[in-house]
């Protein structure tokens, strides 16, 4: 398993652009294992899974499964994967917490999402006195290749400190955007949720598969319906339990202005 260090270069890049693209961060055997877990989870009974929060059927994407951690606790590896831990601790602090999680497929025919961000912009892009103070950071574990036109993920680098508002309604393309169209299965993307981001339409017959883990600082709450079940917490390692046992109030309280 490849390990990464938080170098001065990485710090500089994450501050400036708001994301890092860790290439080849997962080995092919590892990715194949995760693809298998995904396949096994695809047919879960979503109504039964969401019996404790039926609204999840409408409000969560379930493409194919939101709150994947409650379907298969093996996915807990993604909360403290050795390739990402140094970065997450640098950006969120050592006591980072779980916010939400998805097994996320961008199927053929997907029409594209809408530009959004999970937290507000910050005048310095969430750096104060030389330290990151990001409230929310997302990790995308990419388990399929993604080439041009295949429903790519996209961000606007630097938009975590944007000072002007533009009309984003109905737009697939924004000025200054970065399209992740050279992704290989095994890559990991880490981004500041203050960045504008979106999923592009997928007119191909290729499904983009991502495992998404959303993390916050020690005071972060879970998104609605994402508090893990007791059985899930019992099945994971003590460290994963610590991250997943988020006792802060539900909902991300900060209103997000886009
Ligand atoms: O990967 C994508 O298509 C978009 C995912 C997204 O917008 C999100 O996780 O907030």
C-alpha cells in the first residue's frame, strides 16, 4: 500500500487549489477487492436499510447505496486509509469525525448534477496562522478509470476563497474549472468542501465508481440520516469507532452560500 507524506508541496497545492489528486494511491488488488464489495452491496434492500430514516430514500442519492457503512462495515477502511490519514489530520485535525458516506456510481445516461459546495468560502481558503482550519473535507476513492466525457468529477480550483458570485444555474462548465478526466482506478482525490464541485453528464456506457467519505473537524455533525448504527460501530476497529461515533448534533449547522 502506497503511503504519502504531507510535504510542503502538498500543503502549498491544497491551500492554493483546494484539492489533491493522489495518483496510484491504492494497489490494483486492493481496488479489485473494493469493486467486489461494491458489487455485493449494489443489491441491498434500500427500503429496509432506511427503515430508521425513510426520508433517506428521497434525500440521499442512493446511487446505488448511501450510508454504505451500514451495509458493509468493511468499508470502514475508508475512514482511516493509510494513504489519506496524514492529509486528513493536517486539514481537519487528529480528532476528525465522520459526516456522511456513499457508494457512488455515475451511470451511463447520467445528465449531470449542479454546482455546489458543502461549506462557505473563507477569505483565506481556510488557513489561519499557517494552519488549516477546514471545516469539511471529502475523500473520493476512485475505483474505476475515468477518461474524457465519461461523467467526470469537476471542481473550480481556488473557489474556496472566491470573492465574487456568478450564475451557475444549469451550467455544466464554469470559468477556471478542473475536470478529472485522467483518473485511473486506484487514485484518490481529497478536496476542501468549500470548493465548487459537480458531476458531469455521462453519455457513455461506462459507469464511474467512487467511494465517497465526507469528514469534518471534531465539532462537525453528521448529515441527516448518516449516524451509523450501533451494529456498525460494534463491527469496526476502535479507531474507526472513534471517528464514526460522532455525538455532535445532527446536520451541518452552517448555512452554505453558493
Ligand atoms: O462525483 C460526482 O459526480 C459528484 C459528487 C458530489 O457532488 C458530492 O459528493 O458532493
